[in-house]
C-alpha cells in the first residue's frame, strides 16, 4: 500500500493495516454492533497518523534539523493515538460492550437496541411475540430447557444478574422469574395472585395499579431464616428482598407473573438499597406490554 503525501514526497507504508484490523476484528458480527462506525473512523485516523509518522520521519531525517523535528514528527501521531485509545475506552463504555445482556448470544437475540428505553434497560420482545418489556442491563436469560420455555400460550423465563464488581460491592445480585399465560380465566388469575401472596407476600398485602395497558397487582416482603425456620417481615419495617407482581390484560385473557428476589452473597444477610430496588421493580413491571 502506498500513501501520497505531496507531489514531491511519497513513502512506502510498511504496515499492512488491512491485516492488522481484519485479524483484530475478524468476527463478522463485530461490525454489526452499535459501536462499529466508531471503529471505521478509528481505522482512518490510525492510518493517517501512522502515515504522518513515517512520512515525517523520512523527510526530516534528510534535513538539518533532524533532532527536534524527529521528536515533533514522532509525538504528533503518538498524541493522536493516545487520544484514540481514550476514545476506544469511552466507546466501549457508552455502547455497553461489557453488558452481558448485549454480549450473551441468547439474551441479545430478544433485544432491540433501536427502541428507546430508560437508562439501564433494553427493549425486549418475547420469542412468540406474546409480550414486550424493558429488560434490565447486566442480566441474562438462562438458555436451558428447564429454565426457559416458549410456546404460543405459555412462556417461562429465568433471568439472572451477572456477578460483577458493582454487584460484589453492594453485596447482592438479583434474580427474576417471569411466566406468561394466555387463554386464561379471571379465576385462574386470582389463583396465581394467591400463590404469589403465599410465597412472597406479607399478610396477603398487595397494591393495585391501573395503567393504560394493564392491571397490576404487586407487593413485597422481607424474608430471612431464623434458625431453620423461614420468617417473613413487613416491608414497611424491613428493606424488602423479594418482590412480586401479577400483570393482567384488561380483557383478563392474559397475565404475567413476576418474581424478583435479591440474593445476598455467600447466603449471608446484606444491606439492600430499598429505594433503588423498589424503583427498579416498578419500572420493570410497568414496562410490560401485551402484544396479542
């Protein structure tokens, strides 16, 4: 490859950038990711910087002011490359390259990054197009026949938060179990709500929320082991570590149950950010939309 610099100077470029970039980013899926345009620009800028380096080096070595000009010729591309390095790091952060929801092949197949959501969530469409919701960043769907099932009238998902430095610092991770059913009766929905109250509620306490899209029955509680006995406490006096909701369509023919649990590291007690977790769960259940 040759790069023209001026009518009187040209330099044979000794690096095969096609080889470097193709080997570095040889995964074809890489350039379908949101950050791909950044790396196309990066490639152009790197080529330009390296060309500038070699051209200035050859040109100034022939001149009298070799020492100072060589330093200048070397430092210009170095500074540019350092800036680009910072840009790469920023691009990775902005595009969520370390977000398992986007990097996990199975989970990302349900997500549409083009649909706008609140920060910390991605737009999710179920496999059978029964429902959509905002899927939390940092979580992944377990691709296992026992933990995932999708049929026309029934869908079942187990969603886990990845253990990261952030989750370790706060001392706990989240776990979500979601079940969708349609062609159901009002009586079946009431039975499911009662099951949620018995498993996750405190003294059958729950709230009801009417939205434009659904009726939501939801609540929370604090659960702990005292000796060998499980005890449930009022979330008004203890920071909740388990949340539940039944989201029902207005025609009562579809519903989704959501079970969100906070799992302390090493199965020890941990301090839960009640405001954060309550807001997270409210956003999750209110984002659910039935598609039938």
